[in-house]
């Protein structure tokens, strides 16, 4: 993984953590910094979508990979941790509803959440799964499906097929009601931005951007984002400046030396993203009954989220990935045996 991408993953994850802390704790008007985080901290999601497009494309570029293998690798990467934290959220809602009073539950809704099927949240929040941040994974999984299907085609048709697939998804979803309209979210185009950036990076075009120009582009992107409608996840108002920011940082890959902490924060970022809403709600419930004040609450959110992210990566994510690799080795050997026969 590129060091600059690892840094971006870490920054994006913790921006989202602070964004949700500000919103859930009702601190949006405390000062200018919390106002910016509350209104525009969701930009971390847009950056994640773009990074996903970059990582998926670069991880398959120049390789012969079967669609089924790609799908299984993505499932092993995404599903175990997501199911685990969805289960924790569901148990919390049912057994201690005061911790997450804004969230709803029913059995059918739980199954749909686990299967990445968009449906109306029983609490009336909209098309959000039980673990509300999972809405991004619903979008991510459909992008993986389009990418996987495109792998059946000759490699030179891969990118055009992905672009056509996403466009077709948008057109078909626009005429649907209920959960189907979820896929009309234009944020899905941000995955395509990532693919374009990956291609540009591969061809070496980003290497010619000077550090000063990159810093200026980052500053302009951030300023532009703060002037937009909060939380829109629109590919123009949020996506393009996010893409420009990612390009600027990626162009300075030579300056991002392998830093253990930043790389680890990047590794832990997926778990950080899944865990933090649960931590925030539990810490807020403690604050409500007077166990601690605002300053301690923030420190607890940060410390518990970090510790839980480390444990989650070690004991959930890595074992699932090792299991997939063992399965892939067994499958490859079985295929070779069949070919010999």
C-alpha cells in the first residue's frame, strides 16, 4: 500500500470519528473548528470512496484475477468485521435501548442490513442499516459487484465496463422506489474518480506536481469544501475537491516515508470507521448520567476507539484475511490438479 494512501485512510477515518462525535454530542456550535467538523467532516467518506477506487484498481492492474476470487477477497475484507459490529449494535438497541435511542430494530431489517440490502430504518432515519455508517458499505458492495462482473471481459474493456455499469446503475435506480432508489446516490461516481486517479498515477503524471503546488491545491480544496452544502456527498461539490486533494497528496508520495504509526492507523482505519459510532453512543450514555464531563468524554471516545480498532484489526480483520488466503491456496492447488488430469 502506498504510504500517502495509508496516511489519507487514517486522516479520513479520524475526521469521520470527530464529525460524528460533534454531531452526536451536539457540539456543532461550540467553536469554529467543531462547526467545520460537524458540517463538513463527512468529507472523510468521500475520500474513502475515492481511495477505494484507487486501491481496487491498483490491486488488480496487470494481474490475472478471476471474478470469483476478487469477490471472495472483498467479502473476506469487508464482511466479518461489519457483521460483528452490526450484531453489537443490534444487541445494544434491543437490550439497552437508552444507549442508542435514535436507532430502530426488527428481525427483517437486521437480515437486510447483514446482506447489504438498503431498506428503511425502523426508526425513520431513512435508508440506513442498523450500523448506520454501513450505508457506505451498501454502496461499496455494489461497486465491487460491478467491478467483479467487469473482470469477465478482456482487460482493455475493464474500465469502460465499470463506467458503463455505474452509469446503468444510476439510470435504473432513478426510477425505483423503496430501497432500490438508494443506488441513485451520485456518490458512487467517486469510485470512478479513484479509478481515473489510479490510471493517472500509474502513468506517472502526478509525479510532476511540485510540493508547493500540491500544498496550494490541498488548501484550495479544503476551502472549497467548507463553502459547500454540508454533507451532500455530491460528486461535484464534494467529490471533485476531494479528488483534487487526493491527487495532491498522492503526487507527493516521495515525501511520505514509511512511518509505522501512520501505516498502522491506515491499517486500522476500517475498524475505526465501524467501531466509532458504538463507542460514541456508549460514552455519551455515561456522560448523561454524570460519570464524567465533556473533556473526559472526548478523550474516552478517542482512546477507546483507537484501542478497539487495534484489537479489531488483530482479532477480526487479519484472521479473516488469513482464512481467505488459505482458501485461495487450496483452490489454486485444486485447479492445478484438475488441469493436470
